[in-house]
């Protein structure tokens, strides 16, 4: 991607524990044919434009290998006998998946900011994930976050997302 392609853009990040999507608000121009005047030698068009969200990046969490999770759990011997059993905290695979996804998302956003692909950020994610992501973002990226919504919007259609954030994105221009 061209380093300056989105240099003056605000990115919208929508994440949940399984996936994350990054959008940019772009103007889409349409040309509507006008009624031709009598005797006109060529067609006339009226240009209209509207804003819509365009996907920039998509991330999907990759399920950690079960063996990887199992190896992090401790084991101990029974006090009587030769049996072993797991000890310690149970690792929830969904929590591990979410943590890895937030790591990847933060890394991607930090890198994209350094490459000047965006200069403002809006984030929507469930409260726990929003906090995790915020903590993983570089200080410079944290400073360009102009709005946060602690809600899972990952299943919302693009037109509804565009409507929800239209005021925030319009002010960010």
C-alpha cells in the first residue's frame, strides 16, 4: 500500500475476540444522467457524492494449538500414588485467542501509524478488549485516538457502522 494513500485519513477499528476490521471513510462519487436539453450534442451528468466505509485491513484470530495451551498448565504428582494432574489456572482458549488478536491488531496499527497510513483512529470493541488494545498501542497511536466505543459492533453491516460513526468521522476530516 502506498505510504501516503491514507495519510490524511481517519481509520475506524471494529474488533471482537475473534476478528478485527479496519475501515476508512471515503467519498464515493456518482454521476447521474440529467435530462438532455433539446438540441444538445452530448449527455449531461450531475455529479453527486456520498461517504461510505471502505475496508482497509481484516484480521482474524488464529486458534492457538491445543498442545501449546496444555503445555502452559502446570502438572503435579498426587500426594498418594503415582498419578499426575494439572494444576494452576485454567487457560481459556477463547481468552488466548482474543489476547493474540489484540497483539496482532496493536502491532498492525502501530506499524501503520509509523508508515503514515492514518493519523486519527476511532475504536469500537467490547470493554475488556478495548482496554487490552489500548494498553498495547504505542503512546503516539494512543494520542491520535479521537473516539472509543466499548461495544461489540463486529456484526453490524457497513451502512449501519457508517451511520453510527458519521458525526465522529465527519468532524475528524
